[in-house]
């Protein structure tokens, strides 16, 4: 990786340098990260000249690994899955991995579905998040960027999807708080509705979007680390050697 390859990213105040992120996250006690979810968790994106072609989840793992010899990471994300499908196909493997931190990014496909039911979505998300927390994983959830307000969505869908995506974010925030986790509020990020952060598929973030999301993750977690308000471990968990 050369400076030319990342020259634009280095000038973006909403991005963060990899070494700076690693230092911000150094105090975190985690040594085993699992990521579960859909295409956003899996890192689907479009390369963009001037930015690292690396997903926010991989960047998070890279930053943690930089200061933790023996750090272990699994990303189980698969595109186009609903929360129930994620739970069925990924949760057993995630639990077997024995994570002490779990990043969960899910619900977007449910919100896009014809049979969207917010109460069912809440139950399904709880069925994914709570078993991970009960097994000793600290939960980090990441909101979806605000695509409906970007102007990229067909106007006839904008109001409907704005409501659904706002609702998904509210549900995720509440469930994350209920298990003592951290929700990274990328949904209300100042750049969350910026058309420049999206891929040409008009669904996923591009390399800039992933860089911005990771910076928000690193800074949010680091702020919690230094706030003194969180132990960053659920009560049932113990740090791994």
C-alpha cells in the first residue's frame, strides 16, 4: 500500500489513520472478534481511487490485531440474509468460535422486505444478539447509513424506507443497550446521506463509506473506553488470556 493509493483517505477528516485507530483501540480487552450479519457485515463495497479497499469490519479487526499478538477474527457475514437466516446459519458457528467481542450488522434486508414487521424484526434481532452476549461476547452494533435521505433511492420509496430504516436503527439501539453493548451511530452520521459514500449499486457503501464507518467505530469505541462508564465486557464475561 502506497501513500498514492490512499492519498484522498488521508485528507478526509471523517476517516482515520490505521495506526491512530490501533492506538485508540489498544485499551480494549478483546482478543477474539466475530462478525455476523448480511452484505454490509460481509464488506460488500466498490473500490474507489485514493481509498483503501478494505471493509470497516476488516479494518476493525486489523486495528485490534495490531496491538494483540494471537488475535483471532472470523467474519461470517453473507449477503441477502434476513436476521432469522443469519441466526440460523451463523450463530452456531459464532458461538463455537468463542468470541469476546461480536460485531452485529443485520436487519437491512428485513426492512427492505415485502412482509416487514417491526415487532418480528425486534424479536429476531434479540434472538441473534442476546445469545452472543449471554455467551460472554461484548456486543458492538453498527447502524446503516441513511440511504433513503441520500436522494439515490426512487422517490416513491423514499418515505417508506426512511421510516423503516429509522425504525431499524431505533430497534438496534435499544437491543444493544439492553445487553450493555455499544451501538455505533452511523445512521445519523453527518456523511450518512452523502451520495459520494455509496457504490454504483445504490445500496452498499463504497471504499470511502467503509473508511468513514470504521472511523466512527474506532472513535465511538475509544470514547467508551476512556469514559469510565463502561467496563466494555458484559458481567458474565471474563477476559481471555
